[in-house]
C-alpha cells in the first residue's frame, strides 16, 4: 500500500517514483518544482535531467554545472524556479543541453574544445556500457542511396578516416612556397580508384549484437604508394610522403563520435571527375 506524503509547498508525493518529469499539483499553493527528472539518454546511456522550458516543452540538460567562462555563450542555460532558460544568469556556473555532448548525436564537425573533452569522457562511458551489455546501440536507419556521402569514411592503410568533404572535393594540400596549396583533386581518373564496400562499424556488445555494416571507400587494393598519397592528401603530381595527421583534413574515424556520418547503403556509382579543377 502506498504511503502518501505532502511537501511543504503542497505537492503530493508518493514513495513510488513516477515515469514522468516532476510537476506540481494544480491545487498546490506553491508553483516551484523541486528538481528535474533524472533519466538516461536512450542513445548513449549517460544520465540527463529533464526540465520544462518557458514554452512548456522539455529539455534534457547535462546533470552537472559547468564553469560559465569555459562554455560558449550560445550553449549556456540556467534554471529559475524549476524552469530552464537559454543563456546565462550572470553566475559563474551554467548548464548545457545534453545533446551538445551526447557522443551518439552531436555533430562533431563543429569543434568546441571544452565540450569536446566532456563528450570524450561520455563516449568512454558509453563504450563501457556497450561492452558490458548494459546498453544496446540503436540500429541506424537505412540511408537513401546517393552519389557520395557528404563526409565519407575512407579506409587507407587498414585505418579508417573521416573526410571533411565529398570524395570529389578533396584537394591536394601540398605546398610550393611561397605559392598557396596545390588545390588539385586527389581522386583522379588516370589512376586506380578505391571501391565502395560494406564493412563492420567496429564495436559489438558481449551479447553478440552488432550494428549493420557501413559504407566505406576502401583503398586496400591500391598499392602502398597510392594509399600513402591519399593519406598525405596529395594529388598524383606530388610525391607521396608521410605527413602528420594534424596537417591534413582527415579525422580518425570513431563509430561513437561520428555516428551521424555512418551510412548503411552503398552509394550509386558516379562518374569520376577529370584531372584538374
């Protein structure tokens, strides 16, 4: 039998937790909510807190306060009388929406150093939940076939990299001082090209459940010199050299951080561009 209690401001309370955000009763003399409803993100498994906004919609906030000085102004939220409001309130601490740091939903193409560090910690926690079987990653819905993804995943020298632009738009970064970078296309019709293949995403739960394979532009069948040229982001007119990854536009592919760029269908064959711009 449930035991009913009453808070000081008149909100009825039961010992059985309710599966909805905390609200006040219509007959309550006080209109203040005591706290947000703690839940776990269905995408990454990390805890969030649900609060109503001024327009009566709900927003999931990261449960911890962060230093206002380290958070971009357009990412700050504050709480007032249990209501979440955008922007800061002048205090040295603020809250941020969970979506900004969710490792399964965030667009990582927009770099924010302090948020990226927090997102990495949450991604490691998500990976532990998946590895221990406490979280089953949601299957990515099939994406409609296209000529080429906006940011394709490329396999070079047995490593997966995320490109910053479509394959046809990747340009040579070789420099001839004092001239600007070369700018020629890397994908050249006069040289062997890679092959679109469906490859495993790379993470699996201990229950044996794996996400569907993703479309990867595979250069594995090319000779090492050509693969090194792609890795260095050089056109055929420049010698393939070993270049630090920081000097290129490649990103090491991570299935959690780059989930938005996973495509589960092979793109339609497209005509390769001619040499030059």
